[in-house]
């Protein structure tokens, strides 16, 4: 008990009261820095991709607030990031930046992760933080996945110019992506020593959640990668697919190269004009080829590095051949219902044997 009441600290703190007054300045910078250095890096050991995604989301948020209020990120406090501001930022992503609903939800996930950490560090801002955490993800329409047929894949792989260094690199890269179904981040993260040729040819990669997996390589892809490795002459830790300066290709660079080759391939295969082709379409194409070959969905999930088998349901929905086979097994609607009964007594006797 305090001897003199005027020296006692008030509880709850003024910031947690409902008086409506603005609490004392409480900068977000220390908590933001600790979120990356302590929470993500040391406690959760998040992957560099996760850290980069959270960094980009929070950088956009702070830039949005600075543009609206004129307050620099170093001087912002938690009242500058209330639920109304976060909601306005999410609307800004969709309306002004043209981001999809999926991207909007990913940005919200990063923001909620920061505020979940801040809830432990700043109980005096519990009400403000809880209102931000209550912002729900936005629902969106799930479209049928886009994939390439065998003829379209052949046209795409024939598009790179084999006389140019970039053409030979791109053909090996696209062929590897189509056959293995690697994500674009997994593809750009490959090093020269991640490829094993000869007996037991395979590629090793690290996917989401730091899950490592190995995918076998067929002979055509082995030949392309063997030729590329001989020309690449890279050391074990060097990037497998790089620029002429030796730098690792970025995701945007892969998307750009794919777009260029898709436009060239469309001259020989006009059906490509009707499809929006991006690197993930190659992953979908790999899954569809496995599904049509009769591979079990559990194996496909392991092949692609999915977290669960349910992730492969989208490919089942997209494959019309499976639905056509199911339709062929059903009886036509014009068939009379009932059980067949032979009219001849001898045939009835034989059926009962």
C-alpha cells in the first residue's frame, strides 16, 4: 500500500480508460523492431521469405499512414494505427493499388501478427489492439485453376531461342518448373548443388514452412539441366538460374521471361492467347498432368509440397476428363428404371446359378 496516495500509479493506465482522451505518446518503433528481431527471427525462426513478406506489408502500411497524416514512422504511436486506419489501408490496397483480395488478406495477416505480439508488450493498448485483431479477412471467389495442356507446354518450351544464352537458361528453367511443379520462390532459390543427375536424378528444394523435399527428374529435363550446368560452370552454392552478372533471378524476372516466351509461343499455339500465364500456372500444369496420369492425390500433395491433401481438390475440380469418365459410368437419363429380368425360363435358371 502506498504511504501517500498522490504518489501511487493509476490503474488501469490512462491509455486503457474509456475517457476518450489521447494517451501519452507511445512510439511503435521499438515494438516494431523487436517484432522482427525477437519474435520472427529468434523465437519463431521464420524463413527469410516470411520476414520479407511481413516487411513489405508493414512498409506499405507505414507509408500509407505517413502520406495521410504527415507523421514519419519513427514518430508514430499506436493511436496512429487504430482499426479505422487499418481498414482504410486495406481498402487502399484494393482500390488504389489494384491488389487482389488474396493479397489484401496476406497483408492483413502480417498486420495481425504484429498486433498479436504488441498485445503482450502493451496491455495498456489492449482495446485498440483487439479492435485491429477483430478485422476479418475478406471472402473471395475461388476460380478454377488455369493450366496448360501437353501441346501448349510443348509450344512454350520451344519458344526460347536456343542460340542465345538466356534462351538456353530459360528453356531449362521452364522445363524444370513444368516437370517438378516447383513454386517460383523454390525455383529461384535453387543452387547448382541442388541438382543430382544420373542414377536417382532429382532436385532438392526447401518449400513453405522450411519443408525440404526431393522431386525426381525425367530424362528430357536431365539432358537440359546437364547441358545448362556445363555451360553455367557454377560452384556448389551458386544460384542455378542467374543473370549474366551471376545474380540470382528474382520472381519478377521469372514472370517477365515467362510472359515473353508465352507471347512467342502463342503464334504457334493460339489457345495460349486465352490464358493468363504466370509462373504458378506451370505448377498447376504439373499437377494436372500427374492427375490425368492416374497418380493418387496423396502422392500429388507430397510431390508439390502441399500442407495437406485437400489442397489438391482444386485440380480435381478443374479436370473435365475425370468428370466425363464419371458421367460415362452413369446410366443415361432415358433408361427405364428397374431390375433386368430375363424372359426365358432357361436364361433365368442360368442366372440363378
